[in-house]
């Protein structure tokens, strides 16, 4: 066999073995990432080795060799490129350790908006959808269940295709800002009723600023119902 052909076959064989080992190590990283972060248990993890170590070539043909991430290392948040400690295990014993740069991506089915949702509008389930997105760089504030978002109110405009985050929505207020309300001022042997206006959204038992219709003075009041607040003297 010509020398060039032998060299080509050797190089191809070496690259094939090295690539196979990369796939094994990527699988180790993916499994370890899932175990390290409970929020990723049902996610699809994709690890890609960005740098090759000479250690891979050293043990490429050793059928007893396996790989593991150092037990002292925890993956609880992915970054575009992670430097990970990889241990070479033979007969249950760590014989060598190396560092590799890997890209770890986390894919989950998350709730997105199918169309623009206007500010302060109540969100209907028909405008929501689950889509697979890469979420490794997002804080754990997205939703994986449409029912958790349906019926909520958009705090600000949410654009088509956006991943819905918890800071974008809120429970529907019992009292909306600028709503007409009844203000009950309650004290010992005193109860005064006045017409007023709310100066902020509020849930039942929230303390919100309000004012009387005939005054610009702000006072804090407790939300009692959708049209009633209470001020205690």
C-alpha cells in the first residue's frame, strides 16, 4: 500500500477514534449537567467539545478507559463556553485529569407569545404556545406550562415570539389604576365614606395610594374589594 494512503488511513482512523471519544465525553457532560441542576432534569442538554486534549489521543485505543467530570465540580448554570475538569478512569481509579472547553446548551419547551400582547391586557391561552428554546442564559423565570400564564395580565407590551418571563405578567388586579372607588375611613366610633380614585393597581389586601375625588392629597389605603378601599385612623 502506498505510503500516502497509509498515512491518510492512519490520520482518518485517529480522527475517528478521537471524535468518538469526544462524543463519549459530551454524553458524560450532558448526563452530569442534568444531575447537577434539577431544573434541567427534563431538558435536552447538548454539549459540544470546543477544544481537544492530548489526553484523549493518549487513551483513545484503551478500551478500559472511561471519562467522568470531577465530583467537586457542579454545573448549575451554563455559559457559552465552560472549562470543565475531565478525569480519566481505568479499573475504577482516576489515572489522569485534563481540562476541556465545552459549549453546553439547554433546550426546554417554554411558553411564548404567538402574537403581540398589549400592555395591561388579560392574556388568553389562545395567544400562547410551547416552543423549544435554548434557555441556558435565561434566569429560571420562564414558564413551561401555558396554564401558568393564561388569565394573567401583561405588565407591559409583550411582543410576538417572546419567551414569557414572570416579571412580564401579574395576577389580574382587583383594583386598576385610575378606577373610581369608595374610600372608607375607619376609626374608633368613626366611619367616613368618600368617593375616590385609585392611583395604582392592587390586589385584595394590598396597600395602594388613593385620593378623594375632590382632593389631590394622596393617602394609603387597603384594598377590600374591586371598588372599595379602607383607611384606618
